[in-house]
């Protein structure tokens, strides 16, 4: 059996995580799967004799989502994609709030202009919020509908479009419209998306901070000379030189020299630890004074720092029992709400025979 962790792009709510989880669980060869919306990752246990990692990724793509490879993830760490998403969500919310506020104000204050002019202004403002600021909701809902699936964006799209189109009909038939409802719903949902982006961004902040601790290059000792070498090109058995105030690139054993090392990133201990020939040193710790020659003993996933990162990733990918319950609820929440809305519409229409009241 093998385990693989895949970063998934395009998930907008917990229902998206459930869609991916259901699709993967139904796939032959996959033994267990947990998709975490907060970290946007899927932890999958599978039988390599029955299915390959590429086929697993294809299942995710066929469900309408993106598979982020390691190069994409490394780029996202460097560019801080989480911060970009937070700023984007904040900007959308501010625009939506600014355009919705005049519509909201009309619920409390009488505007001294003609109803025709006021209706036209309301239509323009609501159109900007529903179709421009809130376009992402409708796009996501449409894509899901093509696969006969639904998520929270489906509810937002159906609710706001129903209020928007009914309000246009009401405006031309002399009835009361609900432009403000369509706009304010999108504004409040965008506020929630902004808070959500902040929380999920914080989930990846620890990993970004850990990934940035490691040294990017090393002074490799080759044929009696020091050569500047990228840390990821070092191999077990290579000899490296670490001068005072430099980071130890990888885990190793001191072959020459002695010094005190700051290991606070590992142990939390602020006092430097004395090291001599034969002692072990760890990547990302800082050499305080003497010059050290170190033989590399661990590279890649074998280093202590890599194991810490892996532990944090596993912790973020695991689910508490209450989260599992919430995910199960989110999986049926959307279709249940749509079903209740449809029954409400049918009940009011056949009871009162009034299409307007049934839509409302």
C-alpha cells in the first residue's frame, strides 16, 4: 500500500471537498481518502497494483478541480498565494459593500427622487453586484450543474438570481422588488469568504515559515577547495563547510572543528549548544562561532526539518470528529435546501395560484 498527498485547486467550500472525497472513494484501488478543505489537500491510501498516482489525479481533474504539482506548491510558497487570495477576497467584499450600501439605506430612509429614477439606479447597482462582483458564484454553480453536482455557490447563485430577475419583473409591473436582497446576500457571503481565506491562509503560514528556515546553498568541500553548491544537490557523504553565523544546510556529523549552535528552531532552547567532532548537527540550525566541517548524513525527506514539515502537514490534513460530522452535513445540505425550496414553491403556487408569491 502507498500513501500520497495531493494539493487540490478550485475548491470553494466544504461541499467541494465532499465531492472530491466521494469521487475518490468510489475509485477502484483507493483504500482510504480524506480531503481537507482548510488545507486544500487530499491524503490518499491506495493499492499501486490497481491504480497509479496519475490515475488518481485524473479522478480529481474529471471532478472539475485542479491538481497542483510540487512546482506549483513551491511557487505558491514563494509568492504567498494565500495572501493574494486574502487581498482578492477583501477587495471583492469592499466593492460589494460599497455598491450594496445605497440599496440597504433605502430600507431605512426615504430617498427624495422619483420611483422610475430610483428603480433604474437600483437596477444598475444590483447588476454590478450580482453579475460583476458575484460572477464567480454563478460560474462555479454553472460548472457544477453540467456535472449534475451542487455546492454552496449553487445556493448563492439560485437565490440571488431569483431575487434579481423577479425584481426586474416587479420594477416594470409596479410591484416591490428585492434588489437589495440579491446584493446584500452576495456581500455577506463575500465577507464569509474573506474570513475563510484568512483562516485557510493561516493554516499554510506554518508550513511556509518552516520551508523558509532551510539554507538554500552550501559551501561544499571538493578536492581541497570550497565550491558554492545548491543545498538540494548535496548527497549523503558530501563534506560541507559552515562558517560562523551561517545555517547548517542539512543534517550531518561534525568531522572537524567545534562550535556552539543555535538549535532553538528545533528545541525552543535559546541557549546555544556546544558541538564537537562526532556530534550530530541538524539542518536550519545556526552556527555561532567556530568553523565546522560536516559530513552530510541525511538529505531530502530524511532531515529533521523535513520530518517536522511532514508532521505539521499530517496534523493539518487530519480531521477532528466534529469536522467529519460537519463534512457529512455539508454533503447533503445543498440538495436538501434546494429540495425544500422547490417544495415551498410548488406548495405556494398550487395553494394560492400566484406565481409571484410562490417565487418569493
